[in-house]
C-alpha cells in the first residue's frame, strides 16, 4: 500500500496532551525536543492556514496545563482546546471528535505527549473511523523503549503512517523558496537541544 500524500489543503494538525506534568514522562527523547517539534508542527500549520485541534486532560491535576510554548505558538488553537476530564483515548470524547470533524479534513497529522498512551489509542481509532493518520514520532515519547516500540508496531499494523517532524514539514512545504517555506526552514534550523524550552519565534 502506497503512502498517502498529506498536504496543507487536505490535512489538519492534532496535538494531544503536551502538558507540563505529562511531558516529564518522556524518557526516550529529550522532553524539550518533543515540545519544540510539536511547536514547529504548529508553525507549519499556521503558515499554511491549516486547522489545528488541541486537547488536554485534567489540567487541574498532576498533568498540568498545556506547555507554554504551545500556548504562545498557537494561541487561537489553545483557546479553543478540548479539555477532557480524564478520558484516556481522546477519540472517545465526543467534543474532541466533533472538533476534528469540524475541520472538514480527512487526513490528520497527529502527535501526542506519550506514544504508548496518549497517541496510540486515538490514532488507531481515527483510522478505524475512516481517517488517514500520520503520526509524528519525534513530537511524542515514552518512558521505556519497549513501550515506544510496541506502540509503533501496533499503530503501523492498524494502518497509521509514521514520520518525523522535519519530514512532515518538508512534505507540507515542497518548496523552500516560497513565502511559507523560507521562515519554516529557518525555524527548523533554529530548533536544537541547546535552545531553552521557552524558545519561540517572535
């Protein structure tokens, strides 16, 4: 089966539970890297006026609020975020699904704070609901390598496509010389492990 092509005209960005408490669960990559990659995906979506759906779980508990970098990068999507009351699989929250359907897009570029809990279930559920899903793996993470590997295998077997942030942004851009592409290649270059987690483009 050939991989579908995800474009700014056909896809929506979905970011799940990148909260200050749950980010600390990421161990297989630097937690700051996952946050920055999620923010870069947001920058790309904004550059191409793509719909963005954000969701969080129990912000007033240990999970805490969505990371400030995401709030700063995507303020409108943050204001419209779907606040869940503890549902693990975001796809079983009616408000979340309605927000997805309201985008009018049938392709979802998806990232979540933890691959093995926050991402695997809604990604598979979305495929089962007839969506094409591209999971951005370095904007997610897990606390163990076995958890990461099992989640990736399960998603792939269910029909979820896997990619990385840079590949995803390049797929959307197609041409770095465009008005959208130039700033995004600069943003990709700027994101490095040496940058503080509060970094955001002005």
